[in-house]
C-alpha cells in the first residue's frame, strides 16, 4: 500500500523530475530535511513506484536520430491474442519510443525515431508492416517539435 504523499515528497518529486542528477545532499537542503531522512523518502518514492527511472535526455539530432514519426496501426483482428502478439513484437524494436493503445481510427499509435526518411522507409518495408496482425499503417512525419517530453504538471 502506498503512503500518502506530503508536501516534502511532492517537492522531492518535482526536483528529481527537473534534474535527475541532483544528489541526495542537495535535495535534502532544498526540501529542508536531513540527508538521511531525504534518502529514506527518495528510496520510498522509488519503491512505491512514484519514480520509475532516472535517465539523461539525449539530443536526437546529435546522435543522428533526427527524424520523428508517429505511426497509426490498425490490426486485422481485435482479439486479446492479436493485441498480445503485436505488443510482444513491438517491445523488441528499439526505434519505437512509445506505443499506446488508442480509441479512434487506429488500434495503436507508435512514436518512432530514425536517422532519416530512407531509414524509416527501410524500417517500414522490413519490419513495421511485417509485425503480427498489422492490416494497415498510417505515418505522420513531425515537421517541428513544439513540446516534447514535457515534465508532468503536479
């Protein structure tokens, strides 16, 4: 069972979200607790699933992954087995940053990062349309990223 979050816990979460590199001593100072108390609180926030990971945000263009696309996927059947097969296969594709079941015209929306259009064309021809149960895909290439991976507002 999760403990109720107090103001200090919320401050810690906001600090970690803004800068995951902050050390325990600095966080403790900013939330006005002892380092030992702060450490216990941070550990609890991880253990209870409030913080799921801490990682660096890499500039896609600088690592030659500057092309961003969203792909709508329609499966040929709406059965638990077809959804499960598709989801198992999509988890093995590192270029897929996000995969969500959605309501509307598609069954899934994928967020994909690749080097360029030629790279996407190869991915589409070799892998995307060969995924289990895929009947149709529709691709939307991003022309400009206005807001990307914004922090949660809480």
